[in-house]
């Protein structure tokens, strides 16, 4: 059962979190292009599509920690420091996405913006991506693990 839960957890992370990180990273440059050429409807459509991808996959991404907790429970590692740190970083990433990235994307989609606004969004998106990178490293390295990895 543990291997099944772990497989679902990893697949969910790849399928759900991957698109959010990529689409969120692509959004600021696409928004800059759309702002620079307001007559370019394709650029505006791209920005709206990237925002929709971020919103949808953010919701789908909820399954990642659900299966993560189930896997950790099966493995008996719920109290391990590396997992607690991963949980804290995951919560921070979710907060950055929900409270900073998505609302700023929404504002740019709805009202346009400035190059400075896209730069701030790029910075916040970078923080979001770094948090996920740290979680990924912790999940692979797992300090104190008995797997020999």
C-alpha cells in the first residue's frame, strides 16, 4: 500500500504542481508582452490561459499533500523533522500562490498593469518556485532516511 500511495503522491506532484510552476513562471513575461502590445489579442489570450492553468492546477494540487500525508502515515514518518519542514514549506508555497501569485495575476488579467507590477509578480513567483524546489529536494534527500539515498 505504501508504494501505491507514494506513486500516486509523486504522480500528483508532477501532474499538478509542475504545470502551476511552469505556467506561473511564464505568466510575467507573457503579461509584459501583452502590456507592451495592447492590440495583440493573442498575447492577452495567452495571459488569460496561463492564469486559468494556474488557478485550475492550484485546486488540483490539493491532492498532493493529501496523498503525502497518507504516504507518511504508512511509512511512520509523520514526526520526522524533514517531513515537518516539508509540510511548513508546502503551506508557505500554498499561501504565496493563493495570497500573492494568483491575485496579482488576476489583477493583471482584469485591469492590465505596469512593468513594475509584472516584475513584482515575477519575484513572488520565483519565491513560490523556490519553495517547491526546496520541498522536492527534501522529499528526495530525506535527512535521516534509512534508504541509503
